[in-house]
C-alpha cells in the first residue's frame, strides 16, 4: 500500500549544529507535504509545508526540500536549539473527490539536542 | 482564537463505561478530524467531517462513534472499549479551500489521553 516513512528513528545533534531529518514517500500522486513537530504531552504543531510544484521552501531556521524523482522529503533545521528537541513527522495530504483533506503521517524521527 | 480545545485531558474508564471526548474550535474551519496515537507511533486517522458531514471513516470499530453537532464542535462517543484502545486521541481542524488547493493545514489540539482498564 501507499506509505510515508522516515529513514532514521532518532537523530542526536549538538546545540548550534544543523539538523537534517529525512522522509521517503511512495505515492507518486502526492502533491502536498507538511512537517509537524510534536513535543511531549502536546499535539502536533505545524512547521512548514511544500507543494509538489516546488522543490524548496524556507521558513525561519527551517528549510524543506522535495525531490520528486526519488520521492524524498527532508527538513533542515539551522542552528539547532534545545527547544527543537521533539518528534518530527512528515505527512502527506491528499484532497479527495469527497471535498475532504486526508492527512497521513510518516513514522516520525526523534530529535535530541545536546548542549 | 487559533486553538483547538480538547476535553478532558485525561480519562480513565472501564470496559463497560460510556464516555465522550469533546473538541472545539472557533477558527471557522469546516473540516474536523479525529486521530488516534499510540506511544512512539504516528497519529492514525480515524474520522473526518467536512461541512458537518462524515466524509471519512477509516474502518474504525463501532465502539467509537463520532458526532459533529455543529461546525465548531466534534465529539467522540466511547462505549465498550478494550484496553488496547488506550491511546492519545487527537482532534484537528482545517480550513477547506476547495479542490486542487492542497494547502490545507491541520491545526491539532493537545489531545485526550485515554486509559481503558
């Protein structure tokens, strides 16, 4: 079946370094992708999104890259801070004919930031 | 108001109990969602309401019964649950922008942590 998944379950980085979190997807029809951050005891929080007609999008300290050729998505966090410690999920959104959004999450990567 | 509010934050219930989880948003969003999240796993989609009509049911057992009384409220009625139903239940909402937009961001609540004894 179709799936959205991640390569690394845990990523440990030193404070101030850059972080890269990867995600692979298998549905070639996917046209919209979102990265969410989930801190302990909280719901997922939107970070950044990208549509399939783009290959890069930048936000504040974060960049998402999309490679449709190899169905790969990545989230880059610049100058990683302790507050960035969380689980990061990529998600694929499909807009169905029933006029409904269907958001499916990948498996998640835990980011641990050390001082 | 840019929040999705879920109550209760914690719920403990027996297998014969009937309880409800509640979700509320006042952002004018016309789609509302229920997700189930087990520990160290991604959220799994359960139900989607679009314009107050059930549009997606991901083959969820009938012991979970969703209800959307109006565009701001979403309930999840629980009856005869099993211990394996213990999880974090997340509600979300989004602004439907029409076909092809592909740019609808879901806003999530903090979740209701359910324990079934």
